[in-house]
């Protein structure tokens, strides 16, 4: 068995990933500022990322995705090989602001209204083969626990573990951050392996979905909001058998 790793760093463009936006969503390659590629940022280069932005003034949840469509040979697998299993992992984060650029303090998004994923493997025609990683919630709602460590409101969730965060006279859990504060860094969606038996010339798709929220309301605030989702550094690991063209299962 041979193993191949393909990494999409999005250094200068989308590297073949195509946006499929819902109504009211802008999707594009985005160049990171230098400050976003230092400190706790795990990325090694000052490249870019792929983003989806829910523009203000659009009601309802927004379901969009980024899709890569190609063959295993496009990823570096030899032409006469048979792919036995494949894994995909990626980095993600969110940003949110209201229309006058103040930090988000009164957003009215519920859990499940903002998600990264699921990330899935499909045939070249879009039929799902398997799921690399499930949807990841961006936001959690908390109520006061009686000890002053959690107030009624919403918090960034699913980001890297970091030191206890002092806020409002208390200490939040390791991965909980007030939503009006900037999320700490990039989270990582580590995918499971999907078992296949594919020719290296078979067409496949990688699809990373995202959900963005209603941007027409803000509880206690009349201003509209925009909300942005970004992902970066997609790592694909492929196990294959070389010179095995008779062991095929082409869908």
C-alpha cells in the first residue's frame, strides 16, 4: 500500500475549488493580512483562504458549499493505481460584524444557524459516497450557571483549546469565547477515512458545506449584520495500490 498527501494551501487562488453560493452570499478567494498568518496561526505561508460572506439584509439560513471536481490522478495518484481509502481534513474560522463595524453584541443566531461542514466525498456527478467530517457548530448559547462564569448570551465554539479566558469577572471554559470578541484562531476539522475501490482515473468531488445565518435582525439592536465563514489548508491523504488496474470498481 502506498500513501499520498495532497495539500491545498490556497496561496494565490482557489486551486480549482468552485463556489456554489446561496442567495445573499458572496464567495471568493481571500488574501490574508500578515497579522492573520502569525502567532497562533498554524499556516506556514502568507497565502489566502476561501470565504463565504452572508451579506446584511438577507433573511433565512443560507446553505452554500465549495467543491473540488477532478480525478485521483489530478491529486498525484499514478494512472494505473487503485485507490483503497481517502481522508480529508481542513482548517476553519468565522468572523462577524454589524453594518457600522461595531463588534457583534446583540446577534440573534441560534445554535445550528452557523456551521462548518459537513465535508463529503462524492462521485463526479455529485452522488455522495461518504462523509469525512460532520457539521461543526460555530455558536453555543449559555445561561448563568450561578457562579458568575457564564452569562445569558452566545459564545464562539469549536476553536482550538487555549488558556482560561477571563470575562465579566469570571472564567469561561477552555473553548468558549464571547461572540463580541474575535475568535482565537483556526479550528481543525479532522476527517475520517472513507474506504473505496476506485480507479485512479475516476472523477470525484470534495464538497465542504457551510451554513450562514439570517442577517436581517439583531436582538436589542436595529442594525443589520454580515457573517463570514473561511476555510484553509485542506489536506487529503490517499492510500492506493500501484499497478492494480484489474482491481477496479468504477461508479
